[in-house]
C-alpha cells in the first residue's frame, strides 16, 4: 500500500529512488504495517509487522453454545409438568404472580398478542399512556390457557399482554341489548369477526357480524368444554400426539390439536381506570368494561425460545417506562399444548445467566432506550460483573446500569491499578459481545462510559488507562463498529505517546520527500506518482485516488510540505484533547488524500480499512469521548 519508498538494501550504489524512507508501522495487534515494498524477503520477515502486500485477515469470533431459536431448557421442563400438579407453574412465585395466575385459571383475564415490530409496539404503548381508554381486540382463553391458540403466529406475535376482567360483569357483556351502546363485544372461537373491515366509524357492526355476538359467560362455558377435552386427551397414553374433535357452537372441529381463538373487544388503558392515586386526591373508579380495564396485569410469551423470551423482557421494560409506580409485571408462558407457567425470579435469573454466557447475541441495532434490559439488584447479585458486561454488550442495557458496572469496579477496596484493570476488563468483555451482536451503538456506549467513569479517578490527563482494541478490530468488518474501536485506539495511541512519535516520524519522511522532489525535479515526481498509483490499484482496501497533474507541478510538494508542518503542530499539542481538536480540523479540510491518509493511518495506528470518512469519524468520536470525560 505504501507510496513511500526507501533505499533498497541490495542497491550497491545507494542511488535514490522515487521516494525517501518512510516510518514503519508498529504496534501490538496490528495486521499490517508500513514497510517498504522493495525490501527483500529476509528484511521483510525481520520487521515487527507484516508486509502491506498481505491482506488483513478478518476472523470472526467463535459462536457461542446456543442460537436465538434454541429453547430455554429450564423453562421447557417447567411447562412440561403434568396438568394434575396442585399448583402448576406458580411455585416460588410472588403474590402478584400468583394473583395473575389465578385469574387466568378462572377465566377472569383476557389476553392480547402484539406483532413484534416497532410500529405496533410504539402505537400500543402510546395509546396505553394516554388519558382515555381505547377499544382493542383480545381473547378469553380456557382455564390454564390450554387447548386454544392465540391470535397470530408465534414468530410474528411472540409476546402479549394480560388484562384482568372486572370482578362482576353484572350483565355488561353477558347479553347485549341492541338498543344500548356496546362497549364490549365477543364472538365465539373460530369466527372471523374482522372488525377492522366490518365496523363503521360510529362503532356499528355490519355484514351480519352483530348476528353472531355471544356473551362472555357463553365463551367461558365453551372454554371449559375445550379444557375438559384437552385434559382427557392428555390423560390417555400418548396424549401429547393425539388429536381430538372439538365442538364449537353448532360445528365440530375434527381431528384438531388446538382450537382457534375467540375474539373479545374491550376498552383498555385510560388514566381514570388506573388503580393508583392521583394528584387531585380523588379516588379513581375501579376498572369496568365500560370505563376501561386500565393498565395490563402481566405479560406472556408463547414459547420458550431465547428470541421470544428476550422480546418478553423488552416488552416489560416498555410498560415499566409508562407505569413507573407499578411493581414489576409478572411474566408467563402461555402455550395451548402445555399448562400455564409463571417465569418466576429464579427462572429469570437463570435466563439472564444463559444470555450473558451461552447465547449468541441477537439484539437489533434499532432497539430503543425504553426497551433495554434491566439489571436490577437481584441480577447484579447473581451475575458477576463480567457477565453483566456481556449482557450489556450483547443485548443492551441502560446507560445508568452500564455506568454502575464501571463505578462498582472502580470503587472496590483494591489498589487503583487493580481497579482500573478490572474496569478495563469489563469494557473489553462488553465490546466483545457488542461485536457478536453487530451493535455499534452499545460499543460506543461502553467506550464512552468507560472513559467518563474512569476519568473520575484517572491521573493521566484525567483519562483512565486506554483500551487496546487491536484484536477486536480483526474480528469485524462492520464499519460502524470499526469507527468506535478506532476511536478507542486513537485515544490509546495518544495516551501512550506513540501517536506523537509517529506524527514526528511521518513529518520527517514527508519533508525528506519534498526536498527530493524539489531537487530531482519532474522525473522523480512522476516516478513517485506511478509508484503511488500502482500501490493504490493493487490494494483493494485503499479508498483513495491520486491525480498525476498534482505531480507535474509543485502542487504535491506544497501540499505535503504543508501537511508535514501540520503534523508537527499536532504532535506539539500538550493534551490529548488539544491533539484531537487539531487533528479533527486537519482532516476536515482533506478531500482526496492518498499519502496523507496513509500517514494518518500510520500515526494513529489504524488499519488500511479506515478510509478518510472513517478516520474523520473516529477522530471526532474520540474527541467526544475525551471532552465528555474532562
């Protein structure tokens, strides 16, 4: 790649070639280094770096034990317990979890599945946080949630919400008076009401949908028959594979493993239906079908895969944001082939342990701040700091939780050197998992908070010990991740003084070339341009261009001489922040650098993959980290 050349070792006359000696790139963890293309093999092998003619080898991190589609075995064992168990799925549960479980067993709660897209979740959360109740389609499941499948596929609708029905319906929803406005409507299992197409703007049903309305009492009676048939089938040998005939109103569903969902439209949400106090001091009315069921009671997922369980944890964080005064929402697994199962605190801690150690991260880079995973006190006590860091890097947690990890490491009763080393390991482990997840946002969060938290006790320019990201950069091709890792490398090179030394070396090499270009004239400059163009064409990783016209006159000499002076000015800056500010202003003025870009890569210890745009962004990001720390 290098467009700088040296006197070849085997040149007996020691005649000058087209370019003078250039500094050699050195540094631990680098895959390439600036050496001279015309060195012989023995000289190249003796250098600390490998030749630039050798491409950087990108080796992805090894896969962990489990994939997102794999099932959480501890939970699978729990939901597979026999239905005859006295307290199915609620062992070691909190009162809130047991209360929700009882409501689901007695058909006093309705459920709603949600499509797992940002638009669907944000729309639902926006409606729930509003002051007024709104109608939505739900399902009244049979006791224990068996026999009946919920709306949508498990892949598209993996998670749902649970609302408690009022203790006494008192006729509302039992039988509908056509002369009274309807606040609740229900249709039997298997009937496609499709109210989005069969209801006008005034809430009136059309196309015969009102002729098939049933009461909630009738749905409960029908559901009990479904549950009885299901339990009878399960009690027989080989019951899990058997299919049964289910009677639905006047029809018979032959040879089915489950029955279709029923549909119940109810009003949910609304501040007036919340069961907490308000600023006016007036007691809020109890939830009713007419005024709205209020906030959700609990959440559920439909299978035991890590992907669904992660979606469940994120959905709970969304609700916690709009209901901060509520206790932690209970979590359940509701599957028509198994019994209702509570995901209690013990199972949740096991899940967090698996996610941090054994599951390949699958977090989307578009996950919002309000649905990050929560590292509560129980999680922090059960997991090590390194495991919490892996969870943060691979799946994303809030800024406060990440900062707490670094502060705990720094506040430990050990020497500062040991504390900083522990903090650095936390950041490194988090970065490894953010690379596995392909998540540059979390990587940036980790580097920034490591710098800010460590600066509170750092002595060298108020910065913590630098992060060595050389090995990490060799495991990813993601430019957005490379920019973050490059920013950390730039800070490291400046803190160690290595970057300042290389800036001076690069300036010396440039000035030597300028003197040779001025003294030897056009022939030397054209030879230099040919050599540079050849190097660019032979290296696919170079994103630069070289104009011959710049070498015909004095333009190339003037630019390189000026750049040499600017490099010396950068090297003479006293602090890391001042150096970064000077470099940021320097690269902002560049448009088509070739050799200048190469020298910046060399000086800042960056690979040839870093084009001008990436170098700019890495410098600006590093400047932002340092400025925040100071």
